[in-house]
């Protein structure tokens, strides 16, 4: 690993370990009587983030690499089956770490957010769609940005202009993006209290009087391009450059973190693998901010 990735891994491990000491209830439940795991929960989360940053999609290949190259940092590595089971049970801890690192980032106080969604493909063949354990949640949808249909989910994101994930959710490919956004905001009352006057920039599909009224009631100001037949809306000159910002955030997930190559085959597997990629980006932004790097959303120092 590079020196930068080694430093990030150390800083992340210490932060997660401190979090678990102050809030042990965040750790996955395990019986009081029994054999304690040799790999700690902080090490497990750090190991998963490293796999996302280094581009490993297969847990078996990743653990082979870790056994060969990372024994100095992780002397008690698990087998693949145990690693996968523990990771799927740690999704609550992963979400908590994402929020803690985001709050520690200098980008957390930004008063402008961007909202968008991006496809998370889960299969391509008809047989996969019929027989997959994701059937019923994953579904066929259309991606206007790439002019293609896909079978899978959508990752809905609310980020700062610097790319820091603030809110996120996985939903079916046909889910109404407005309802998902409102659901994310309703589920985070403390976040809304911390950001009472926030501007959200979104695409033209985030429309509707009732939708905009609910945002306004929550202290949110919505900026979006005008739809066909509408008069020009406030902030129209901002949408073209900001559209590129939104697309670049999605490209970081897809191009550098290989979002669509998550490899999940079950609901729990897809959720934790996607959330690990969100944690990887959040950890990189957090560490870049702590070390005063010129570009917060840069993964170049950590992906090799």
C-alpha cells in the first residue's frame, strides 16, 4: 500500500475504535458468552474500506491479497465466509461511521446541497431478474443520462457541492425520486435541525407544488431547472455548471469506486457493499480535510 493509504487506514481505525469505546451499542450484537472475534469491529470496517479504495469486488480475492500484503496491519484476518457474515451484520456501524466522519469534515457546514440518483445495476439477463433474491426490490428502470434501461436499484444521494455524502438511500429503479428525497429528510430530524436554512439543487424531475411546499415547510429552498411550459426559475444560470458537479460526484462512485460492480447477491449484501463505497468516499474526504489537501474529493492517493 502507499504511505497515504496506510495513513488513512490508521486514522480511520483509530476513529472507529474511539467511536465504539464511547458508544459500544453501535457494535453488531453478539452473545456475551462465546468466543470473541480476533478481528475487531474497527479493523473489520477499516479492512472493508481499503478493499473499496483498492478496487477489489470479490471478497475471496481481497482476502487473498490481505493475507499476503496486509498481515502487518491486520494480523488476525478471517476466512471469506466469516468476513462476509460479519460485514453484513455491521451495516448499522457502517452508517454510524459515515455520519461521524461527515460531521468531522469541513464540508459538513456547507449551506448548499445537491440531490440526484444514479443506477446500481444488479443483473442483465432475464434469468437473473427472475431468479435473483433481489427480485421484488430490484426492478427495471430507465437511466436518462445514459439513455439505457437497466435492472436493479437506484442510489439516491444528497451531497455537498464538494461531494460529501449527507443523506443516502437505496430504492427500486422506478421509485419516485421526490418521495425518496422527502423520506430521507424526514428520517433525519436532527440533521434538519442542524441545517435550518438549506438550499437543495436538483434536476427538473423534482417538481410539484406539494413537494416544494413540504420542502419549504422544513426550511429547505429548492432550485431546479424549469420544466417545459414553465417560466424561468430562480438560479437558472447555476444549473449548467452544477449539473457537471453532480455528474462528477456520480462518476467518482462509478469510475473510481466501481459502484455498479458491487457483487452483492442478497439484499443485505448489496446494502452493505454499496454503503462501504459511500464510507470509502466519506473517509477520503474526511482525511483530505484533516490533512489540508488541496482537493477534498480526491481518491488518487488511495487507489493504488
